[in-house]
């Protein structure tokens, strides 16, 4: 997770709008595996470039916890 943020693959942001639905096979940016139709996908808009990020629920939670940790710490790698 930390490397993905450092590489710029994921933003450090609190997300306030989340869309959910059946998985469409897109790759989760946290675990690099597809969110299949038998799973629920969580879609957010990347505030940096308006692209759509699709997560598994557990991956979304892990990412947001890391964002919260960095924001609280005032981490400069945002």
C-alpha cells in the first residue's frame, strides 16, 4: 500500500462519495486482482485526475486507513 501511494498509483485523500455495484472485472489498485461479478465493487473518483478507481471492500478499507494515518501524521508524501 505504501509503495502504491509513493509511486502515485493511489491518492492520499478522504473519500466522501462511493458508488457500489456488482464487480465488472476491473483490477483493484490495491491487490492487483479483478473485482469479479460475484463480489461487490467500490468505485471512487480520484480527485487528482477524475479517473475511476475500483476496489474490493477490504482493499478500500486498507487504503482509507493508510490515508487517515498519513493525513493525521501530516505526511508529506501525499
